[in-house]
């Protein structure tokens, strides 16, 4: 057990936000399938999985994204794999996606569907006030994408693969580029966050720093 704990902590200590990668080193297909699988298997609020992962390997598309992705300049040119996580715009219980998910994916009975619809509506409307705007509902879905984002980066680090999460991009412009190329239905999805994967081209210049545990954790 001690070895497993240390192995887990070593994984987190190894990971850092790599701004550039070795362009000559590519991630093994099986390794990257494993990384994506950890994202797919990630939990989400109410189990709705309101996400989609676009793996951007087309060099021309990467170049089209560069002028509108200021936080991904080094990564778009050098990453072995580059992923854009999309968040669903409509996850209300009456939406086609919700109905598909509970019936076709989770195989709920009609009685269970009715209970899930009521539970979800009460939660979204009364607890989180998500029906006040379309943006509020999307923001909630976008939060969920950060769970697979974190899991994929941790899985990558466990495999000795580097990564970098990216929020520095022009969301409307990225959405337009993806939509114009037929990769994004803006009625259904919107870009949430990006992440690049590859092998670091240099070691970190500075040691990892974090606030001390006593500042972060309070037992009550």
C-alpha cells in the first residue's frame, strides 16, 4: 500500500504544464487510447456526461487555431496529440440528449425516467438556478468537462506523458473555425477547454510549488 501511495504522489509531482513538446516523439496509440478512456469513464453531475472530445491531429486545422489560441502557441506546433473538450449547451431533462441518455445509455424504466426528470429539474432549477440563462446552464456543463480533463492529465503523467491544460483562446472564434469545418454543431456544443499531450522538450526550470497542506485543508 505504501508503494501505491508513493507511486500516486510521484505521478502528481511529475506532472507540470509543458508549454512545448518534443515534436519528434509521438505518443503510442494504445497509451493515448488509455488516456482518452480515463476521460470517457470520468464521473459527472447526475451522470449526464455532457461532453465530447475533439482530437485535433490535422496540421492545417492546428494552424488555423493558432491565431485565435494565444495560450496554445507552442503546444499546437509540437504536441503529439491536441484535444478540445466541448460542453453540451442543453442538458435540461426535456432535451433530446437527456432523454436519449437515460433511456438508451442508462436503460432506465419509464418509472425511473420520470423520477430522474423530476430530480434533475428540481436540482437544476431550485438548487443551482441554471434556468436563469442559457449561459448558466452551459457553465454548469462546462464545469463537468474539467473532471475528465484532470483525469486525462493524471493518467498521462502516470504513463510518463506530459500535458498542458489551456483556457487561453478566443471561444467564439474557435467555435466558428470548428463549425465551418463541420466538426462542431454550435446548437449542441461549445468549446470548454483545451489540453495538449506529448513529451516535454525540456525539464521544468523551477521546482513545483504549492501552498502548504495546512493552508489548503481544514478539518472541522
